[in-house]
C-alpha cells in the first residue's frame, strides 16, 4: 500500500486524471441510480403495496385521458368484482383552510372511511379514518399529510385535535398520515365525505354520469392483476351495454387496471430510463479513458516491471501491486464521485418531481452506496488487469534495449477504446440535441397571450355571499387594483390563462344534429369580465368582447375560442349562432341549459401546455355566471408587473382578510412552468453530453501524445529523409481523424436507434433530425480534431538529430 501510494504520488498527472474521470463517471451514475432506485426499484411504503391497484376510466374519443368514475359505477365494481378484496374512493378538490395562521388554499383528498385501510397506510400521530367517519351523520374530520404536517406545523404532534375551518365547515384534525407518494394529485390534507356535502348529495350518489371520483382497490387473496384486469374489462363493458344513455358511443370509454406502483411512475419511466442509459454511456466513456491512461502508464513502466522480474517478483506479486494502485485510485474517485452525487441530488429530485410523486423517496441510502462500491470494485479489477504482464524472457529483452515498444495489440486496444469513447459521446450528444431542439420548438409555439407585463393571481372566494355581493366585491377589487401605478387593465375570469379551468362539459350547437359515430363536443367552462381578454393579451378574432350591457337580465351570450368555433361551425361564421350546455351532468351542477348567442371568437391559449393541442373553451360573462360563485382568477396588465405582487395581494387581503391569495405569478413564469420538464431533460442530458465530450477529448489527445512520444525516433528519421513539418502534422491529424470517423460512424448509427426510443419525448422534431445529427457530428469532429492538434504540433517540432541521438 505504501509503495502504491508513493508510485501514484510520483505520477500526479496520471493519478489526478484517473481520479477526476472516475469521479465524474461514478458520481453521475450514483446520482442517477438514486433516482432509478427511488422511483422504479424501491418497494412502495404501503403495506402489501404490490397488491394495490389503480383503476382509471378514460374517454379517448373526446381526448379525456381521465374522466374518473361516478358513484353508481363504483358501487357496481365494489359489489361485482370478485378479484377485488376492497375498493376505496378518492376525490380531489381545492378548499380554503382558515385557522392555521394566514388563510391558505389546500388541496384536499376527499376519501371514504376505508381509504387508509385499503391503501395499507397508518398514522404517525393520531388515527386514520374508519367507518366512524363515513356517512352523513359523521362529524367533519381531517388528516394532514406527512409533508404538509412537517411544512406547515413543524411536525408538532399537538396539531392533532385542533379545529380548522375548511370548505366553510369546522373539521377536527384526527391524525397525520404516514409518508407516502401523493397520487393522483399532490394533497395537503385528507377529509371525510361529510366535509364536502356534494359528495353525499343524492344527485352525486345516483348520477351515473357525474364522474369525479378516483378508484383504488386491493386484490383479493389469490387473485392476480391479470385476473382483475380481465374481470373489470368484462364488467365495465357490460355496464356500458346496460346503461347506453350514460356512455356516449363516440367517446370511446374504457377502463384500465394497473398496479399502483406502475401508475405512480407511468410518466417518469421513460425519462428515468433515458437518464440511466445516458449516465451509463458517460461511465463507459470514463472507463475507456481510464483504461487508456492505465495502458499508457503500463507501457512507460515496462523497465520498472522488468527490473522487478529480475529481482525475483512473480506474476501474482506484480498483479497485486497493480491492483493495489487501481484500488486506491478507484476508492478516491468513488469518494469524490459520491460527494458530487450528493451535491447534485437535489437537482435530480426537483427534476423527478415533475414526473412522479415518488420523487420524495429518492435518497442516497445503503443500496446506493452498495452500487457505488460495486462500481468502484469492478473498475479497480478491470483496470488492474488491463496492462499485460510480460514473462521473464520478454522482460530481459526490455532491459537490453534503450527504449520501450508499443505492441500492436496494445495499440489496437487503445484505439478501440478511443472509438468507443467517441461513439458513446455522439449518442449522448445526439439525445441532448434532440431534446434541446424540442425545447426550442416548444418556446416557438404561440401561447395565445402576451407574456410581458402581465401578473396573475388566484383568489378563491368562499362564504355565504349572494351572486350580487360576489359581483360587487369583484368590481371593488378591480377598481382598487386598477388604481395602482402603471396598471392599464385588470380582468377577472374563471381561470388564469395558460392554466386549464378543470371543468369540461358537453355542449351542442343549434340546428346541428349529432353524428352518432362521433363523440359529443366537449368544452371548458370559463367566465370573464370585459377586460379579461385585453389584460391577458388574448386576441379578438371575430365579433366583440363582453360589454357592461351583458348583465344578468340581458340575453345570454358567450365567446368561443378558435378551436371550438372551427369544430362546431367548420367553414361558417359562428357570430350570431347559438350554443347550449347539455348532458346529464346539468342535473348535478347549477348551470342552465339555455341557448346562448355567440358574440365573439378569441384566439386559442395553450392551457394544456405548448406540446398539447388547444383546449376547446366557452367564455361566459362574469355577470351571467350560473354557478353563482367567484373563482377569482385575476389578470393585471401593468408596467413592472413582476414587482406588483405584494401591493396587489395587500389590497385583496384588506378587502377579504379571511381569503387566501394564491399562485401569484407572471404569465412568463407560468409559461416557464409549462416547459420545465423538457428544459430539465435538455439540461441534464446536455450536461452528461458535455462531460462525455470533455472526457473523450482528453482521451484522444492523451493517446495521440503517447503514440507520438513512442514514435519520436521514427518521426526524426522521416524528417531527416525529407518529410516537412506539415506532412508530419498531417500524418498525426490523419491518424486521429480516422479514429474520429470510425467513432462518429458507430455513434451516429447508435444514435439513430436510440432516437427512436425517445421519440415520445420529442415535439416538432423527427427522431432522425438531420440538423441535430449534422450539428453533433460537426461539434465532435471540431473538438476531436482540436484535441489532436496539440500532439500534431508537438510532432511537427521534433528535432531529427535530437530524436535519433536519444534513441
């Protein structure tokens, strides 16, 4: 060990290069393995988590990926599915929470009393819901999620037993749930059904089309996922036949059954596997570079090892010496790599949160450390056996000649490693290039609003206000905000632009028959004041905006967005035509089916994200809002809108001190949120690509420099026979260019195959995008030839007399 340390200290350049290269490769892979383990490999924290199922109903014909279930549908599944031991219900709504300091908005999971029993979760403090919390006679009760308890109550156990106002009712905190992934929405609290009276209303309990409930289930003993899937498929198909009025034949209703662990990671799986493959290619590049360095050093140590042979060392002793040296380097590289992985872990957790609720389970635990140790041990063994050891006779020949020689086998191995580095680098950079091009295409999509100088906020008002009182309060808020310096427009609507309203309803156009083979039209319900469109910068394409005369007693009017207008009236002028809300759901919500005259058409807004088609939408005047509630999406256009948030929030709190002010952001910030996953994809894969490129460049330059050092005498003879420096330089550059060309060819071939695997992550860019492939080829060629330039210049400056005399 002491000798190995002395030897490595006497070769500081070699030692530092190996340690840093291994640190980058092992560090990147350790960090990504933490994500892979936390998201895809770690068992669920739920008791019997592999027996948990998530049922999802979708209507693909209308583009609704998750329509949820109605209570009658759940009753049928609970009573008739023999493969399910128990079924739990879950709905998610946003409520105002009052009494825990400043009023806040919380995401509440409304659950049945058996929810936590089915999910296999307990309480860390207090108790969970049970049968006592079911039914209309139960007292309103609330549980805190573990994350919300830690964040808002500092983990104080005395939070249990406190009473808060939520959804206009007093609810007692009965417990804190065990930490677990929050799915299908990120929840702050859980409440029982009585806290949301609508969930116990007869219209919801009996309405088969009133779908707003998610379904979780636990497999019956002995049942398999495949059996449950087949049974649920047959059962729901029979329900559609028995209740044809509840299922639009053109909507394409279908129910899927998935294990909860798969549902939790459905959106993250492809991205995590992409990062894992990228990190593995970086590790391949690092290992190839280190192997080249070890081979190079092995050739330089031929005389030392030959002397050891002569003094009595056997092959095992020499191999043990090499293994000790590489073990030290691998240990130091792994230690540094773990430090780098730890520093980068928060970035990866934030990245994973965009795709899966299991991001909270990502950590550097014992399993991750075992991975790092295995990687280090494997590296040490590999690099210790890379150099070949000569026998006693060959060692004697080494001692009798003036210099060492590079064997053809060693050269081929070193050149092959260079080719592998280049190929891996090209593959990583191509993936990064395609993702970057995707990001640029997303930024090029017109959001349908003017992003600059626009501030938004949400003020979800609750209480016993009449519609007239709600409108008066809205007008006062608008008046006070409009008086702020620099403000030019203040609009109020149901939802903030670039964020979907979340309320999609069926509608019909007057004098147009519904084609039974096509799904019924569905549109988002929205409301707006006359100033809303100007404040958001939404273009008026036809007709007019809302006016002050569109009051409660005036004729009902609406404005359609362009997508809906084209769908309902293709090739026709929609102005003056009429539409009406329809469907069985109108029995459950306070929305009238009256005909409404279209007075305008506005541009589309990309509320589902720039990579999704615009959502069809209907805007009603705020003064004709049938719901009789004030959702409070405020849009302010002003100079210096970024700094206006605190002043605007203060004005609103003065007018409604018991209501929260939430999600204060500019439209530009909201736009950034919509492309954040794609931006993180491009940044992370691009960073891996940059590391791989740097490692490959160092490897190419180092190997060529070594070859030149070993060919000094040959170069001297060539120059003494008339070869000029430019010809020598061309010889070296040609040698490097051939390695680059072979690596590029293999890398581009691999990139073409890999691009197909990430095709689902691309937008507006074909997998074999010629711009990306040519750009990557040009970049790698430029950097690779640049790495060859220094050894080439060194070769061109060889003095023939000095070189031959030294030999």
